[in-house]
C-alpha cells in the first residue's frame, strides 16, 4: 500500500493506492505507483486605467471578479485583484472570467477565455485580465418650475 500521507503536495496520488504482490523467498519485486504532478494557475484582474493595454503602475485591482477553471470544475473570486487555482493537474486547461461579475460598464481588453497548458517543466502559469471601465455620464434633466397663473 502506498502511504498517501507521505506523497508530496505537488503530486496527485493514484485513486487505487494498494497492490497485491507475490514475492518468493529468493527474489525481490519492484512496485511502481503513478503520481500525477500538480501545478497552479494564478492571475490578476485589473482595470486598465491608463488605457495602454498592459498592466502598469496606474492600473487598479478589481475585486469580486469570478474566474472559472475548465468550464465550471472550480471557481475563484479575486481579492485585491488576484486569484489562484492551486493543485491543478498537468495538462490543458481553460480559465474564463465571468463578465457579469465585473463592474458596470466593464469591457475586457482581450478574450474572456484563455487556454493554459501546464507541463512538468512549467507547472505554474499566470494570466492577466485587463478591463476597461467606461463610466456612462449621468443625464440629468432639470425641469423649470411651472408658472402659476
């Protein structure tokens, strides 16, 4: 049996952690368990204040934006503009930002869904979403007082 409590946190142990082995008195037997490496996807959601299309000093974090991993497998909400999906299996994944979770008047400067590939040589990746927020001008109509006759 594989003692899963000793498996480092960067690996996903197999669902079947026990094997039956027959060993003769004259031999040894090797046994292998497949451990799937895990990675992480982090990122930021920022308002592109200066409109330059890149994350820069004047840009401000957007809180409470909802990010979705692999079409609903997991979700995260930004805090101080940051999010983290930890313990993600190596392979191809999608990250999406839900537009309704962004402030009123927000427009993404890029795609809402990004494909990320985690590999054993590159197990961590970062995604940056920039948002342009267009404030709609308030329209106020001033009515002149009615004339009394």
